């Protein structure tokens, strides 16, 4: 599949979600159709106990679609299956201009590494991941060979992503 995919990666509490949120807003403001994929390292639920869809899943349904005039969602229970690959998830998304992927440290798509002083770990990921093509940090980064952005400079980071993914020349 020929999709424009760009990732935001980093250690826990390094600012990934905040940067992703700001980039979605900025790229949408610029007129792009943006989708996101977020990798969770833990059990999560978007459904509420007692809701009809929750009851369907509890009863054993593999997939439950919830559809209204405003939005629709599809939940798929793995029930022992392997976690799907990023490629498999991307193949299920509707067409868009760019997909921002939060997390997925070990995948090969191009990504920006977020670094914050308060992060759980500050070991640079870029040293061991050739797919990291830039760094966004809230502190001065010495000796980095990649482009480095201020973590709050959303416009410059969005400019970089537009060029890196071919959204603009």
C-alpha cells in the first residue's frame, strides 16, 4: 500500500501524544486529511461496561461495529490471535493524505523522536534506529547528527514532515 506514513516515537512521558495532537491540528489546518494510529502497550478499552456493544463483545463477538449518523467505530477482539502488524492496521484505514503513527518504536517507517527532561528514559533512540530522521526535544541536544527541533515548534516540525513525506516539494 502506498501511504504517506510518519511516526512519532519516544520513551514514556516524552511528549509523543501532545506532539501528535498538535501535528494533527496543524496539518488539518493546512488542508490535509490526516489519520492516526496509536500503539498501546497495555490492555485498553474504548467501550463502557453495560453498553450494548460491550455486551456483544462480552458474549464473544470477534468484531463489533457501532454506527451512528455522526461516527462509526469497529472493535476487533483478538481472542488469542497475534496483535496485527502496523501494515495490517494501515490497510484498514480509509484513504487520507497522511497517517501519523504514535508509538511503534520498532517499525521501519520514518519517525521523529521526542525527548523530554521528565521522560521515563532519556537514552536516545536515534542511535539504534535508522528510521528516526529527526529529533524534537525540550532541552538542548548536543552532538546530534539529525535535524533537531524544539518540541513546541509544531509549525517547523509539520514543515519537515510535509517535505519528508512528499506532501509538498
